[in-house]
């Protein structure tokens, strides 16, 4: 038995046999090929290295031409080695279509062919007419839907040309992502082109709209009148495009079991294969390296927090934990409402306990702003000036002590700092004082009076008062290393935090908690997210690995708030050693999220599609899940005390569970040993 998932998580090699067919050429089609719009861009980009490794030059990505991205992300190449590709591209160009061939400048260096929709914009009415004749789906004036029609028209044309020009023994597979690319699949099938097709939905269109309207979505899946609901939201034509692509594809896939349930009721087809989203896992040569990255980046966050709370900085950073939530600004779908309610409850609990632990909770949700908050910039500038003055004084005092000692004298304290030095220091201290409370938002948000996050912060009175044990910072912009406030990119910021909180109501997969797992950062997710369901299915006792799952399906909102607050409170009561153990365990789970393990699901789907068009030559059936169901085992300290020996934990493995099980232990007292404080891991 060969391990595909690393330590403790294995698949039988026999299930990999027959997944690849000789002379198979695969096109992967998506609106987000070399075009960053949303999460599918991450899926395509991170999977590219695995796809190229397994399929080589018989793999090519097709997407729209977006000049600003092509200039920075694509290595344009004129010479096309594959004859069928070259001839198909030439014919498209001869017909006035601007086509770009090249290599995407990402890991794996995959081939890409990009089509400029503007060069064929004049064909829009004809393409809509052709689509109506083929499907009887009418497209009203809708820019996004018209782009999907044009894109699908070009893709079907190109793949049809390639099929006609390729050797007859070539098996062509076209894999389409989401409804924007689905038109190409529909046209290929209605034109009876000899191509195996796969359609993947990452989230149903109607599902997103229903969840955004605050309905009890998952408990009413079976009762929705889908045609009526789509019509009420003016997306009936888009819904029909998605549903048609789903039904007409040889193989239909979704990214998680919960999305498969959603698709079965809203799109009326069961998924043939589940294709979970993976990531490229970069293993460190020694486990302490990712722990060092945590400490390094946490120090940068410390500097920001010192500046942001200057004048009200009366808490101990050694006893401060950083929690964060991030993602697309969908207040309810992403669980920002649940997170804020739980923070208010946690704040009350910590104050009632007279705890000396401080929580700084970051909410990273991009929205419209007109500039940085002046007060935020001012407080950071004052803190920077104070830091520089103190650094200069340290140098001066150190030099004076050295010179005095060199002369054989003990320095007199009155000689170490001059009156001028004291004046500078006092001036900086006074300038840092402020009459108002520290800001809860770092930018000037447009329409801040109606902004959902700010409205909730006001209602819950999370105003960053001195007595509050939970401080809140809303950062309404994506993090970049050039940011004048925090100065970290997103990955560095995540590595510096202690806990990611993603209590989503609608999350077909959930890359944010998955990214936390790869970086060894514990996270809280829900049983309504694809990631949460995947971990519950494949990991024995996920809490012991730092994956906390909040029940949002069977519990009411208030009950879920209480459960989330309880998880966060328990995490606050971990000491330093317990958090180090948990981060080590969380990082171990990265193996099961690696594309080298999850990519085989895509191979299964494509192999099944080939069997659909060549059942006699290439028979294949996806193995029953029960035949290869695997679970990541309990931590080594339960199963085998010697299995995960590490010099990083600084704790005997056999005591890991006792350490983590004692989370109800009181938080460290101010006089306790430094190594057991919240302080720096």
C-alpha cells in the first residue's frame, strides 16, 4: 500500500490504475484562466503543476484574453509545436479572431490559449441566435450572459476545429468550470462533436442568490420552486444555461458533498464525482521553520497593534491572541454576522472571568473606501516616531555606559539621559495621547452608516474600550506588503495570527481555512462549508488537529453563536505549549489537501467521460466510495506515541493529548513562567 496522503492517510495504488488513456488530450476551460476574478482562479492556478506533471504537453488551458493580465502573467509564444493546435489557431485568426498562445507564468508553466472577445463582439447577435436555435434559451440584454455566449461560441468553434484536425485516434476531453464556460459545452454536445465533456460547478448560481436573501436555505432545499426563484431574481436565463450544461455534460462534478446535495435539488442532477479543491503543499525541511515564520510575522502584527492602540495601549502583547476572518464581502454568507455576535459574547465572558488575555480580532473584507482613516495613519506615525526616538536614546545611553565603564567608572543614572533627551521623549508620549477611542476601522468606508459590519460593531458596542478584552479592527481592503499600516501580504499576515475564524453559512469549499491548515494555523469552520464537511469526513477528531467545526445546519443562529464563542474561549485558555502542539498537528493535515492527492479525482472524472463516449474501448467506473474510504487517524499521541517524534514540540508526544485536553485550565497568571504564557511561540 503506497501512501498518497503522507503520514497516516493512504489510498490503494490500484485505484490509480487506468486513470490515464494514451493519446488523451485535455482542454480545461474557465473564465478565470490567467484572469483573477474569484476562487476558481486559485483552483486552476494551483492545480496546473499537477496537471502538467500528469498530462504533459497534452494539457492546455482555454480562457478569455484580458490584456492587463496577459502582460504580466503570460509568456506569449508564436511558434505552436502541436500541429492540430497550430492549424486551429491559424484558422481562427484567419476568421478575424484575436487568439494568443503562450505559457502561463505559474508553477508548471502550462500552455494557454486566450481568445479576445472584443475581436468578435460583432458576432454577439448571431451567437445568441445560434444558441436559441440549439437550446431555446433566450438571452436578454445582460452583459455577463452575453460574454458567456460569445466565450462559449468561440470555445466550441476552436475545440471543434482541433477535433477535426487532430489524428483520429486522439481522445479529446474538454473540462468546463461554471456556467460562464458552460455554453461551450452545450454547443459541443448539440453539434455532436466527438469530445468527452466534464462540467464542474463550484457553487450553484441560484444557491448564491438564495443564501444572500436570508432564507433558511439548507433546510428547505427540497421545497424550492427553482424556476420561480430564478425568475424572481432576474437570472432565469443564466440558471437555464447552468442547468443545461450540468445535464448535457457526460460527467457532472462538484467540489464538495454539500454542493453536490445543493446541485441535486437546484440543478436536478446528482454529481458523478466529487472533486475537492487542493493546494500546492510546500514542505519545510524542519517543522520548526513554520513555527519561526509564525513568530516573525506575529512581531510585525505586534508593531501594527502597538500603533493602532497608541494612547490606549494598556494590554500585554505577551498575553494577546490574534484572530481573523477574511474573504469576499458577503456579510451573511461568509459568517461575519456570526463572528461579530460571538466576539461580543466572548468579550463579556472574558470580562466576567477577569481574564488578562486580550483578543484582537481582524475582519479583512474588501469594500468601497475613499482613503485610509486619518486617525489610523496618525497613530501609526506617532508610534513610529516614538520607536525611532527610543532607539536613538538606547544607542546614546548604551554609548555613555560603555564610555563610563571604559574609563573604569560606574555610570551615574543622572548622566545617562540629558534634559534634552527627556524633553524629546515626553513630547512623543504626549503626541501619542488621543481624546477618542482607537478606531474600529482602518479606512474611510463609503456609506459607513449602512455598512453591515460597522452597523453590527455599533449595535454590539465593540468600541475598543480599555476594559474590553476583545478589540476589533475592520480592514476593508486586501492585504499587501505595500500597505502603509500593516505592511504584510495576506500569507504573512495569516502566519502571524493564532486562529482563523470562518463561520460561513454558504461556502461550497472554503480556501481560507484550507490555507490556514497549510500554514499550520488552527481554524474554525462550519458543517455548511465544503472544507468543514471534508475534514469531518476524512479526519478522526478534527478538533485535536486544530479544525473546529461549528454546527450551522441543525442549530439555530443563537445556538451557533454560543458554540463559536465557546470554541474561541477554549482556545484562549490554551497555554503556549498547547498552541505549539496544535499548530504542529494542524500543519500535518496539509498532506490531505495536496493536489498530488486530490488531483486524482479530476482524473477519475475525465476517465469516466472517456468511457461515456467509448464504452466498449475504454470501460471504466468510479470505485465505490466505501471501497477506498480513508480517514486521517487520531493524533500519534493516541495511536502511537513514537510515530511523530519531533524536536519542535518541546513536549513529549505521549503527553500531547493530556496537554490539549486540559483546555479548561485557567489562563496563566501574570507571574507564571514565561514559556507557558500566551507569548511568543
